[in-house]
C-alpha cells in the first residue's frame, strides 16, 4: 500500500504539503517537510482507498527546539 | 531499464493495465540532474510532468521577501511533480530543484500525453478520473489548511 498523505501544519508557518509514504503515519511520528521537522498530532482517512493507494490527512505541529 | 514498476506506484496511473502502462512508458524520456540544478522555476510556463526514478527533488515557494524561497517538501523515488501541467499549461505553482547528484527523472510532455489519451480513450478516462481525484485531494488539503488556526 502507498500512503498519499497531505500534511497540514498548525500555526500557519507552513503551507502544507503532499507526500507519498510506504508506511502509514501515526500520531507522534516526526516528518520532515522542507528543511524542518514536524510532529504528527492527528491522522484522518477522509476519502476511501483506491487500488493500492490510501489517502490520508495528517495534522502536524512544529517540533520545539 | 523498465519504468513499468515505477509507473505502478504513480496514483494518477492507478487502474491502468500492463499494456496501457507500456504505452505511457513510451512517452517518457530520462533526464539526469545534479544537486543545485533547477528543474523549473515558480511561474514558469509548464508543459511537462516529472517522475523521480532515483534521487531527491526539493519543492520550494517564493516568499514575500525578495530573493528568498521556502522549502515545502522533499520528494523521492516514485513521486511525481509538475502534474498540473498535464491539464492546463498554467504557470508552475512552485519551483523544483534537484538536491542530490545523479538524480534521474522521467519526463512526460503534455502534448504527447494528451495525444495518447485521445487515441486511447480508455487510458484517457482512467488518467483524467485519477487526476480529478488528485485535484479533489489537494483542494481538501487547502480547505483543511484554511481551517487550521494561524
């Protein structure tokens, strides 16, 4: 399964991004978007999977330094 | 090298048979870039879609401060970018820059792709249905981003 994930970043510091992942993301995971790291706080499956593709929305927050 | 295994990982081609994917593969030509190479710039006219065979590509957006860019995401093997060019030939929504030496991309030209979709309407239907779903997914991202407290 390929997970196509749209990332929404809390706080407005990042416009969001879409990335393909081989592993399903989960709360607490850290992802790198551009040159910064973010922590996933919520993962939603809003639309059903199609074929080998699963479509997820993940809300993230900046990782504090 | 066969591109077919990679094409099977591209969601806008989801549902195409092996023989249909071979027709798509015939449209693709390989290009190699090195770290720092600009693939396209935001607001450039668009006519090509890219698929990453190996390496990494950074997508960046211009920010209000002149001459500065914000890194949005880094893409790797099996990911496509510039796919909106297949639909509208509008200006690029972001810039794409190679960040790894020897990054190999497959490039498909819009005119060739549209021609294939017109000749083989089953391919055309499946691909356009997938692109429509992809656009809906992106719209949902925009809607969710707007709802997020700033």
